[in-house]
């Protein structure tokens, strides 16, 4: 394990500065909001429909969709939903 991996594994939330916790919380909430917005556009819905038709073991949640799919497809779709509205598209 490299030193950054070890730091993450051994990190104690009590030792993280409050401003750090606040910034991470804000980024997570922002990312979730952007993913929900991605499902509101036609491209997001088309991608979600395609992923749903692929089937697979329901092991991971697709944000704002009401279904689970494989971890691979959920990662693909959640990242695409984020990308659609993050300013990267």
C-alpha cells in the first residue's frame, strides 16, 4: 500500500478539519444534484433505457432512476449523468 492509501484507510473523521468535511459534503451533494439533472434531459433518459435493457445482476443503484444494475453499468450511467450537466459536455 502506498502512503496515500494508508492515510485514507487510517483516517479518523475527528481529525479532519471542519472546513474539509464541509467542502466534501458540498461536492457530494452538488454531484448528486447534477446527476439528477442529467436524468431530466433526453440523453440521460435514453442512456438509462439502454442500460435497463442490458439486464444483469442488480448490484448498484443508478441515481434518479428507480433501478439497479451491474456495478459497471451503474458507474457508466452515473458518470454520464454527471458529465451531461457538469459543464464538461
